[in-house]
C-alpha cells in the first residue's frame, strides 16, 4: 500500500536515512493518526529490529515480548532478560552482528520501538536502560537510526522531548503527526475507491476530523450520515467507545484532561486558564499547566489570544472535531438514532460550530487561498464587551501588511445568500471592532461559505469569498 499524503514527514525520515550521523527520531501524535502505519510503510517493514510495547502488561510480560522480537531478528538466547538493561544489551549485540539487516539504500541500521511508553511500566528500569543504550553506544554509531513512537503523548513529551536528564538534547529529529487536511482526506477516499462528493467529505471531517483510521472505516455503500450512525451510535459500532479509549490511551491519568475538555465544551469561544483553574474539578498549579500543554500537543485544543487583551491570558478552545461531536451527541445518552437528529435545532447548532472548527484547522489553506502565505500573521478571536447587540468574530487574521481579515464562516446546503440582514450584521461587527479596538488597519471581510454564494447575488461588504472546494487546496 502506498502512503497517502505525509510528504513533509517522509522528507524528514529520508533526511535521517541520508544523515552521516546517528539519528534519534521521535514520532508522536494522538491515537489513530497513523504513526505506526507511516513508519512501517515507509520502510516496507524492513527493520534491523522492531518491537512494540503492549498495553496494560507488567514488566515481565513486556520483556517477554521484547525477547520474542529479539529471537525473530536473530538473537540466539531464549531466556527472558532479567531486566531492561540486559534486554538492551542483547539488542546492542544483535545490531553489532554481521548478519544484521540494513536499509538497502542507505546501509543504515534501523531500529523501530513502537508504543514505547507502554514498555515503561511501574518500578521498571526501562527509561534508565534506554538512556544508557543510546548515550553509551547508540549516539556513537553514525549508521544507526533509532525511531521511537507512541500515542501516550504525555510520556513522550515528559520523558523524551522535555527531559532534562539523560535524554536532554539527545532527540535529533521529531515528527508530530497531525490529522489529515481535507485534501489528504480526499486522496484517502480515492485510494480506498470510496466514491463521495466533496460536500460529504466536508461532513465527514466535521464528525471524524482528519483521522485516517476513522476514515478507513467508512462503508462506501452508505451515506455519510449512515456511516456515522453505524460507526458511532450502534452498540457494536467500531467507534462507539472511542471517546473514552482515546484519553485512556494517551494519558496515564486522564481525569483532569477529560475535565478540562468538558469545561471547554460548554464555552464556544474558549476559556482562559484562570477560568479553568477556578473550577473545583480542575484546580490550579503545575498539573493544570501540564494538562493544557499535553492537550495542545495532541491537537485536541488550541491556545490563542484575544485580540483586544493579548497580555491578559490566553484562551483555550476545542479544535478536535471528533471530540466536539462526541461531547455534543454522547452515544450513550442518545435517545434516538443519529438519522433522527438531522434537521433538529441541536443538529444545526453543532453543524455551524463544526464548520468553524474545520476552518480553524485549515488556516494555512485559508491564507494560501488569500495569497498571503508569505505574510507574517497571527490568528485571534474577538468578542465585544460593550455593544448591544453583541458582536463576535471567531477567526481573524492580523497581518503584518497592515490588513486584518475578519472571517465569517457559514455552512449551508445551498449557496449562501447575502441578505440585507446579513449585511447589517457584518457592518455592525466591523464598526464595533474598529471602535472598541481602535485598530487603523484595513479590514477585509472574508466569507467562508461551504457552497459559495448565490449566483448574481450582492456581495455587499464582503471582500473575499472562500468556498468549500477552495479548502481542498494544498
């Protein structure tokens, strides 16, 4: 099978292979995003050594599975290693043997340790042994590429990327694997020979996000809404319990992470750290700082500033479509089917928010469509504290070339009609924004409409129009 998308990531891996020095590559990202698949397919499963941690197993079992992998790649010892120090000593001996498998193009010895955090069980010497293996031997082998991977992002960040001990500055390259863009989702659908329209792909992204594993579950014989019903809401659906599994797989103690997510789900525009810390089930201090960092690293939430008060605390907002969907429509609490929810007020409210989330995940594409890829900018949200009626802007692009794009996002099944009422609302937003912020930059009202605008319709004060098709650009 070929790798869909992931061009940047493949360049990084290739650079590691061609490097004249030893390389320690860390691949991390949320569950089901395709980390293992990327590495296995890139190397066609040809490794000098491959082993994977096993979830919820104790040290003895982890060592047993590691030893099985050693035997598969040529180690003659059959006894299970007494500890991880001995296990890595055997790995070193295997890699030093003349019969070791090498990459056929670069000649490098490629070691892939998958689901590394699961190997680090309670009271084991795993991290110390890995530290010793790399620092005393691996880091002196110019033809060695060590790749470690794991979904338990908190472990990866704490013990490898931000470590101040033995792994400090030892990781040479990192890949934070993020969900697919709309364009990559379309390529995956084509690869799977799933015949769906771009509108259906948009709807699929609004539910499942750009998670390859979820998208690979889609049944081409069903509509997107039928797929949602079968996968998420049916008792035997593959994603029925995915929300709970998602947090358990990523974080050793997920209670605080889930509490933060629940709190953020109740405020569309996000919450500040101070507001989160005031909640009894969350609390303040280092644990909250760590939780917010890990949720951001996983791509579940984003951290951004309020345009008018950038120094008074950042806001945090959910940007993972699947999490947002499950919080709005918990499968265990649904009284009817998903198909019965379509065209209800709850459905329309979710659909508008989900499309805004989709746009927030495609800011780079939006900038490309506007022709401002090379212009330095920052993205903000803004909410009026004074006007009546209120005014809110969920996405604004503040550019260094003296322009601000105020983005209004609309998901409709037909081309959007710019009515006099919509025009009055937009003028009110722009005038209120300029009055309260005092900004003297040029304001470009940018309408992002899934189906464009009505043919021959009046554009009013809208400067640029971006359609759903446009969002599929690179």
